[in-house]
């Protein structure tokens, strides 16, 4: 049982490290922006869709918080990274 747990932990760590490597590789590609720039894009899009300033600011803050926690977020075809 302990061996199965150790294998699961190693597989999880390998997945997380690989995910982080791909994220850093994507950061240099065109079409990527910072989390703050992505949040600004989300706010502008929400304003264009007719949301008020408060609602669009909340959407932007949610996008920024999610991006900063996970290290990346996607808005349309644009990838935002920390």
C-alpha cells in the first residue's frame, strides 16, 4: 500500500513539473500576455458586452485572481501567465 502511495506522489510531482515546463515554454510565444494585461482585456470585453463598470471590474479581478493562483489563464485565444 505504501508503495502505491509513493508511486502516486511521484506521478503527481512529474505531472506538475511537466505542466510548469510547458507553461514557461508558452510564455515566450506570441499571443501570451501577463495576468494583469489579461484582466484588462477581460474588463474591456465585459464593458463592450454591456456590463457596468462594477460588474466588469469584478470579472477582471476574478480573472486576475485565478491567473495568479494557477500561474496562467486563457481568454479567447490569448494565454495569460504570471
